[in-house]
C-alpha cells in the first residue's frame, strides 16, 4: 500500500472494537488490499452467489495500490 489510511482508520475504529480487513490475495498480484464485503440478495437454487470485491484504490484518500513486486508485467 502506498498510503497509511488503513492504520489511521483502524486507530479510529478501535474505540468501537472494530478494524478493517486486509485479506491475503492469492494469484499474481499478492498486494494486500481492502476487501469490500458483499451479500447475496436473493437466495435459493439457481441464484448467483455473491462475489467479493477488492479495491484497487484506497477508498479513503484515492491513492492507487501498487504491486509490491514491480518486476512483474501485468497480465
């Protein structure tokens, strides 16, 4: 991450016994990013399942998340 927003927001959320989640990303780009939680609206057989989303920019300041290993060429 290029900014320190997650640490700042975690400090503010701590008084409410809450913190942000940074999941481990598997695949080519393993840069930790904030995951946007989603939920399935309609449940039942044949309904599409909810998908998780990860931010490519900091939702707090707008800074782009960059790859930790810049030697790799994006696919």
